[in-house]
């Protein structure tokens, strides 16, 4: 419990100043590798995990129990704070959101996010008042736990094709911050001016920005715009899928193994995990 409290305190401190990157692994191996690189925190990716189960994302296709088990596995994989991509809380009603958030907190996360996407293409977003009520329910569940887990409120305007995503996202995120969100997040903005407007409209609430493509902005650029936290969502998982699909297509379509050119060697990856296992064994012996 002390270890989890330390992680949660460290995660909260990261949001007090500066700008940091919180990459999104999709399994234990990628979690260990990213931690070894020196990132200060990790976040789960609902998409990355869904794809490993041959399931689509955003359709509520992954069962809640499976997602909770996955989140717990990522939390246990490293000593870093982990933020859970908890989608829409796996419930429509605030009571269900509160119940599920309590279960997510119990996995040991340092933070979690709640979206306002309904999963229904005929009504893709909850009304703002509904969204705020769901955030209040999540806030109450976290407060009741006494853990200090950080709550992120997400506005899915860009991802659901809203006609005016920026102003609508601002309205929603302002309501979610008032309802108790510690951090706000609207996946979608890529242009400097959009990001600047979003950050200034929400100040002083910390803003998370998603970098799912390469718009030409670097971490320093986003920090200069006032962004506090950067995540990459499914991008690392998709990068891995891209290499896999391209190589497999060349084998199938051309009879060529050229898709393996430039791949990281077996010895490099195996060597990393050999050393990583030794470190974990030493750590366990020290604890014993």
C-alpha cells in the first residue's frame, strides 16, 4: 500500500509543473521496456489491449473484468505510476460508473480517465449535464477510496465527428473540471493554435494532449504551449501492427522476406529481458 501511495503522490507531482510524456504500453513486455527507458509514468491503451484480444475498440467489446485484469497486470509490471484508459466507465448510469471506478482504483492505478462517448452512433456523446454527473460519480468513488487517484475527464468531440469539436470540447471540459476532474483531455487537436486555445481556456487545470500522428510538434513545443501531459494512445501498438502487417503482406503477396529488413535483432530484445529478469530477481531477494 505504501508503494502505491508513493506512486500516486509522484503522479500528482508530475501534474504540478512542466510537461511530461506518458506512453501507452499494451502488455507486460512493452511496459517493462518503456519503464527502462526512463519515462516517468505509463498509461494503458484500450485500443492496444482490444487488438490483442481480436476485438474492436470504442464498441465496449472488451468485458469489464478482462479490462480490469489487464490494468492490474500493467500496474504490477513496473514501479511507475499507471493511468488507466477506462473508456466510458463501462456503464451509462452514474451509479454504475462509480461502482466500476472503485474497482479500477482497486487495481492500484495512480489515475484513470472517464470519457463522454456513449458507444451509440445515433447519440455519440452524453449531454454535458450527463457527462458532468458521471464525472461527479467517479470523483465521489475516488474520494471514498481515500487513495488520491487522479481523475481525468475526457471530451470525445473530435473522435465522434462533432461539427464544432474545439468549442464543444472546451464547454465540456470546463464542466468536467467543475465536476471534479483533476486533468482534462480532448483527443484530437494537432495544430498549435487549437492546442493553445484549448490550454488557455482550461487554465489552470492540467491538459493532456494526444499525439497519435506526427504533426511536426515536439515535446518541447507542446510544453511551450502549456500542455502538461502527453499520451500517445494506440500509436505505439499501431506502429507494431504496422511492421507486422507490412512484413506479413510481403511474404504472402511477393514471397519476399524483405519486410524483416531493419528489424531489431533477437539478441537485443532477448538480452534486454534477460537483464531485466535478473534485476527483478535481485529486487525480490532484497525484499525477502
